[in-house]
């Protein structure tokens, strides 16, 4: 009886111990990998959510500034130039009663706004270059064939043949009444191939006065 009892309480063999350790190690490795992937996925989703919110706020600022486009303080037309990724207008963006020259453009993965005040001396004029530069949207991933800005005349959407206007808009700046802003963002395209797309239309309200003049 004693011998039989001793056999029953005998410990694990070396092979069994090694197998147990191997199974435990594989389990820990699998759990670590799962945790790492989950953490990276959640981290990416959080980053994209924060970037999407920041980008939406930046696009809304552009919309508000373009909506208030007005005649320059030196008498120049409200729109100075308009192309696919570059737009220059006059607008009182800081509500100080002065029409600043605002320059929206894409630089790398950012959409920037350059602001320039007119001179205080008469006759008023605008210095060349941007006096101040502000980053409005980051992590921009628009492809080369996906412009930031699209331009439309007063006949849109009825006239889909001549709209959007061909870019750059040069000799027919006075035709622009509506601007579409289209932005794609992605904080890390290698981690997530799907871009977040933001699109907004804005009407240049003050330009309706020029219709009556013409």
C-alpha cells in the first residue's frame, strides 16, 4: 500500500514541466500580442477622433472667414487669387473693423492661413508676404488630384457643365460665388488606410452686391 501511495503523489516529470512552461509562455505571448494590437488600435482611433475634431474646427474657421469676404481696404476686389490649393481673399477675420488679406494654402500636410493687415497711412496698401501664419488643419492627406478648394458661379447647381470653375480662376474671379472645401486627414496612413473626409460649402455673401453693380 505504501508503494502505491508513493506513486500517486509523485510530482511532474521534466518533460511535463517543460510542456507546461511552453504552453504558459505561448499563452502569455498571445495575450501580450493581443493586448498590444488592441492598444495600438484604440490609440489610433483616439488619435483620429481628436484630429477629426480639430480638422472640423479648422475647416469651420475657413468657412467663416470666406463667408465674410469683403472689399479690401485699399479698394481691391474681395478675391485676390483662387487656385486648387491656394486662395487669397480679404476678410475681417479678427473683427477689428479692418479687412485683412487672408492667404489659405496647403503646405506639406497642413493647411495654413497667412494674415496681413493694410498700412495705417493713406493711401492704404497691403505689404507683400504674410505677416502672421496660423495652422488651421493638420494631418492632411489629399492626393494630388484632390484639391482643397473648388469654385462655383451663381448658376450652380443648375449649371453643372461650367461648374466647378476651371482652376486656377484668373480672368473670371468675379464669377466666384460659392467655394467648396474638401479635406482628407489621417494621423498615420500606415496604421489605418481609411482617411476621414471633411467637406463644406460656403457662400461669399457680400459678393451679391457686385451682381447688382454689373
